[in-house]
C-alpha cells in the first residue's frame, strides 16, 4: 500500500483561510471546484479499479490500466477546474481594467454584440464587452465635455469661484484671477474672507451691487448656488461685470426718452412760438384790423391749449418716474375683475369667470393696471364695433389674466412700451408703461400681442400667487 502524503503547513496555509469568529477552515473557490470534480469522478474510478484488480489480468496490465484510469480521472478534474477558473480570471482582469479606466481590453471568446448565442459564458463576455464600449464612450464624452468646460472657463469674461464647506477656495478661472489681481496658486486654499469675497457669499442671489476689487471696481451681478462634489457641499460664486452693459442700456433708454420728450415739447412750443410771433406782428402794425380781437382771442386760446398739453405731459412724466413700491394685501381676483368691468360704461365687458383665487398684491395699483388694459381694449373695440372679454385661470403657482378685444389689432408692437409713445389722439403714452411697471413690481409680466383666433389684440398678465 502507498502512504498518503500529508500537506505541509505552508500548503495548508495557501489552500485554506480562516474567518474571524469561526474555527473551521475554508477552501478557495478553485480548490473546492477541483475537489468537486474529483468527487464526481471518484465513484467511476473506484469501480473501474475494483474491477481491474479483481480480474484475471497480469500485474503489469493492472498497474498500467490503474495509472491510465487515475491519470484520466485527475486530468479531467484539473481540466474542469481550468475551464471554469480561466474565464473567471479573464473577467476579473477585464473588470480590473475597467476600474482603472482602461477600455482597450476585450474578451476574445465573446461573440459579436447583438448576435444570438446559447452559450452563457459567451453571453457574459459579450455583456462585459458592451459595458466596456459604453464606459469608453461615456469617458470620451466626459473628457470632451471637461475640455470644453475648461476652455469656456478660461475664455469667458465672467469670474467663477468655487468654495468648499469651510469656505476655502477650490477653483478659480482666469477672469477671477484678473478680478482679484492674484494668480490661482496664490488664491487656492485661502478662505473667502482672506481674499475679500465673504460679503459676496451672503445676501440674496442674484443681485446687482457696486463692489470694489483689487482688479477693478464697478457694478457686478452676483449669482450664488450650491452643489455637491464627492458627497460634500460646495458653493459656486459667479461675478459678472455689468457696468458697461448697464451704461449702454441707460444711454439707449435716455436717448429714446429724450427723443420722445423733445418731440412732444417741440409739438407744443412750435405753434406757441408761431402764434406768439403772429400776434406780436399784428400788435406792432400801425393800423389794427377790424377783427383783431377775434384773432387775438383765437391765438391766445391755441397758446393756452398747447401750454395745457405740455403741462399734462410733464405731469405724466412725473407720475411715471414716481411710481411707489406696492403695498401688499389680499386681493380677490373675481371681485377685482367685476369691479373694473363695472367701471367701463361705454361698452359691456364680458367676463369669463375662472377659479376663486386670492393673491398678495397692491389693490390700488393692480386695479389701475386693469383699468388701463380694459380702457385701451374698449377704445379699440369701439372703433370696429367689437366686444371686450376679460378672463383668468390658474397655471401652477401663477395667475394668468387676459383682456381680449375685437379691435383692429396691433400694426407695430415694438413701441408699445416706450414712454410717451401713443397712437391715440390726446393719449399720454404712459398707460401701458405704468401697467408693465406695476406688473413687474409684483414679480409678474405683461405682454400685448395680436390674437390668433380672430381680429383684435390680447393683453396677457401673469402674476405669482
């Protein structure tokens, strides 16, 4: 009989592992698989050896066949282990490569993606290849997006800063370096207070403020938001210099305003000057005409009328420039609409009743806004014999109110909200401007457009509820 070889302690340590709290030893997966393969073939090998050694064969043949049987048994067992362990090692290498962002490795035994297969191993390898291709495309897209973001960060003329939870600066672009007159190496890792940005991280956002920095002073739009990176909160601060755009807008606004004011003043002063010159010439004549008193009376009447028109114009300008801040109170939409509709006596205003809504607004200003809209709609509808309709509805957290007329519609909507621009004889040109100012002071908006369903115009008012 042959003696069994007892494994050494090193071999036992290599083949077994212990777990804390457990007294038994545990085989590795490949060792357990080999033992299962050996156990599966052991009954057949045992029966073959029993039949072999109990037969009438010579000892030489018995030993030869014994070696052959044992060799086939062991070879098949080791082959089974190799067939199972090798694909697992391949998968392990593939997953390790994916973890290291190496997407160039593919499984050789896998079929073409999308091709039908009944082999489970091929299906697994194919899915791993598809996963590698997907991760490769995503990584390439992320790299391209990151490169684009870095380029934009460098080229954009807006200062961008990123602070962590401890208000330490973690990122700054070139515009931020120029604004603070320091390099990124000098700024990164310092607190917001140390670089003079602590005040920008407080207060409402967005807002416009006059701020002085080492790299320049002016009016800046401050925007602040929060995000998470690696599970920790960060703050993003964006500073945009709006001094030049605001100056350009102010200059254009003043130019438009001066053109309108100059036009209106000239319209009043030109006839006053002309009539005053005529009356002066008539009084300087040696002989007065018989009807000079009538001419004098008509001339003075024209001067008085134009002076009154100029006085109304200046009063309207003062009213436009001194619109007070709204005093908020509870306003029932239905009651307000019915009250405004009842004020208009020239034309019956039809009401499309909406839901029962209440909003916080200045009742007087909101009523004046609706009076202006309904009055303009009735002016337009009376010219064509049409009607006026007022309705409202709720859209999320917003009140949407409209005033429809069946007038001639708008021929040029570009100057509707220009101060003192009017297409109506005797109009002041501030009704729509005041209405839009009231809407925007309440956080809403006002638009006027031609209707698409029929002739006429629609005034559309949106206010937050």
